[in-house]
């Protein structure tokens, strides 16, 4: 994994790998972890990025993975 700063970046990368591997259960858990991480209530750090194309991509990949079940 590259030297990414934010935990959310690492979770997105792990989610992408789980999707590529077809591992729906792990992908769902990672997506839930990502949702917690980027919220003010669940994470220890509030996400300050305005636009998150990586996050949008994660949700799109997840929907494609689920549709393939």
C-alpha cells in the first residue's frame, strides 16, 4: 500500500481490493468502517475534504460488486 496519510484513504484502498477479490462480506464491513471514519460522530477526526471522488468511487464499486452476486 502506498504511503497514504488518512485512515479513510487506507480503508478505501482495502475496500477496492476486497471488491476486486469479490469478497462481499469484507467489502461491506470496510464500507461501514469508512462511513464511521468520515462522520463527526463516529470518527476521532472529522474529514475536511470538500469533494471525495475516492469515496464516491468506493460506493460505486460496492454497488457493482453487490449487483454481481
